C-alpha cells in the first residue's frame, strides 16, 4: 500500500510539473511555451498568461468539461439518451451500474483530471500571490480572480457528482478541498464544509474581479486593432466571455447557493447578474438561429456568460452525435414506434428554436430519427466558433423563477425566457411552476450537463427512462451519488 501511495503522489507531482512544460493548442492566440523551470514560467506577465491559458485549455479536454461533464457522461446520467441494448457503449452508465469496470474508469478519469486542474490552479494562485512578474495590480486582480473562481467551480462540480444529495444529507462526508498546491492527501470533508469553501472562494473571486473590464465594456469580443472604444487593454484581457469573469463569478454564486438551499442569496445573485449583465449578454437574435442555415448560432452565443474555447469541440460532436456512428455508440434520444423522447421534451413544438436547427433527421444516413447538431462546426468567420458554454444568462432567469416568492413575478421571469425561445407566455394561475421549470431545464441545457444536477438537487424520486419512449426510473442516493474512485479510497489512512 505504501508503494502505491508513493506512486500516486509521484504522479501528482508530475501533474504539477506539467504546468511548467505546457505545449498545447491555441487559446485566444496565446501559445504556451515549452520547458521552463517554475521561476522562469512566472517571471514575466506573458509567461504567467501562458500558464493560465494552459489551465483553460486543460479544462476543455474530453476528460472534464470538453466531454464528460457536458456532452456525454453527465447527460447520460440524466437519461438524455437511448442506451437500451447492453452492447451500447453507455449502457452501464445509463443504468447506473457503477460497479462495472468501464464506469469506474470514467469516474476515475473525471476525478483525477479535475484534481489535476485544481493542482495547477493552486500553483498559479501561489505564484500570483508572490507576483515575481511585477504585474500591475489591476491585471493581477483579474488573473487571481479567474483562478479563485475556477477553483470554486471545479470543486463544486466534484461535489455535485461525488457528494451526497445535499438537500437531505448535507452533513455527509464528501470530497477533499485543495486550497494549496500540495500533493499530500487532504481529508474528505462534510459537504457543508466543501460548500462553505466553494462560496468563500467565489466571494474572493467576486472581490478581485470588481473592476473586471467586462462590467464597463462587455465581452470585448474583438481584437485590439478593431477596437473603437476607449478600452486600451491588450488582446489577452479581451474576450471576457471566454474567461472566468465578474458575471460568471456572480452567476456561479447563484448556482451554488441554490444547490445549498440558500434561496435568498441565490435570488439576489441571479438578479444582480440579470440587472447589470443583460446589457452585455443579450438574448440571441432568432434570425441568427433559425435563418442562418449551416452557420446557425445554435449555442446562443450572445447569452453565454462563460465558455471555453474548445478547439476539439467539433471532434467531440462527431464522436458522440454524428449520424454516421453505429447504433451502439451514438448518443441520441429514444425514438421508435412513432414515439420520441425529443418530441415529449419539446411538446412537439417546432417553434422552439432550441429544437430546430439543433435537431434534424439526417438526409445522408440510415438514421430515421433526429440527431444532435448543437455543436456542429460553423464557418471560420464567426466569433462563437469553438465556443463551449458553461454558464449562460438563461439559467439566471430560471433561478429567479424558482426562488422568487411571488408566483406572478416568478412567472414573469420564466416567460421572459420562453419568449426568447419562441414559446407562448404561461398564466401563473394555471401552471405547476415546478413542472414548468423541469421542462425548461430539459430543453435549455442539452450538451451542457446541467439536468442531472437539477434532478439531484431536488432529490427527485423518479426521472424519465432515457432508454425508452415512456416510463421512468426510480432514483435515490445510490444512483445520485457517484462512488469515489478506488484510487482515492484505497490509499487513504484508516
């Protein structure tokens, strides 16, 4: 056992050192440099920027937000896709067979890679605190604010996956929280303690990002040479929607407080994002979605508060959803005998432009059902190319609708979202608000991994069976709580 622990700790040290030897794809036109010792890496503003770019690029890998935590694993857990046959690549995952080797390996990959990202974030924070690069205070605060926010985000998602059903068992032991760049094994903490640390990191992030240029200039999604404002920042401090910014820190605070049951804090944070942020993160123009053909803005990019620039996004689209995939590997909703889970989700309403053009029956395939096109490639001249959404404005409207005590006012926020999706207004006196919120979570976040967390947060006793066009699956803590990987449990001290 001691030998195995030594192997694991050495592996973590190797991961920590990876930050010193970054060589990866373009992220906002900043190329990480190769093979620096740590002192050199953090000795100039440019090299610090390279390190932070490496953190974002690693987050976009398929092992974390580039796949498992958005388009594949977490949505499979939410029963979004058909996996009826035991020969399907996702059968065991879709049926919560957590003891199977393939599922264990998936959870191991998520856990290991998320904590590897956290280790690199902590290394960046440590060196930013030292500021050997002599970065100006304004820029230094932005960089530190991004890193504290990302540390909170990664821990929060690990808690949402591997932690207890918070609403009924918040005191249960959950995950470790790493707030320093150490390879020593940290204790497993009660979920309440982890949540407190998440919210504290978000508070620090919000404070550091108080003067984020996104508040005065918006996304700044144009290059220095095309700038006609008085913002004189370099290209590195532009494209704020592709970095963890002030509004994403506030939005994540709303999301985390909602999960923790702090409804008033969630309401306040979500309203602050809406009231100040809507001028910059405006509703998508329907013409850019329904009239743009192959170049449709299916991700509703104008509304995205925080996204990753994932240069492998379209590879992931083809790997998970392409019409040419065999039946036993494609991720698609159940559809047979004239029934379709997709039609049920959207109430058969083709006016909802989350349905079309993101779902179509392919014309050059044997597939007779709709396949998912949300992340299909667009032309090179669009600034939302490679955009993988992680936090969007519509979620803030849903949070307000859920936490607003006045049903009429709650419905106003819900109807605002529906209006900008091509749907009719609802009468607050005639609806079950909880059911309408569930419907919108099902429609809004395809490929973004948020529905499973909605189910778990609300401890729903049953959810739709994704491997059939009718029926439900019973749920409890054995299905909602992912088991910790053996690499984590086997080598802890008793």
